[in-house]
């Protein structure tokens, strides 16, 4: 389960950075924050 959370968090953060590069600021910030919350190092919503 931890591996799945890491993969999901990485995908969310990377897509957030890509959104920021496309000048979609709000969407990029939301994706990065959600990615940091879902990741095992953050406040996981699954535990």
C-alpha cells in the first residue's frame, strides 16, 4: 500500500509542476498540495 501511495504522490506532484509550467497556477498548486498530503511522508488520507 505504501508503494502505491508513493507512486500516486509522485504522479500528482509531477502533474502539478507541469500545470505550473503551463501557467495554470491554481490547478498546479492544488495538485502539488494533494500529492504531498497523499504521500507516505505527509498526512495520508488512507491511515
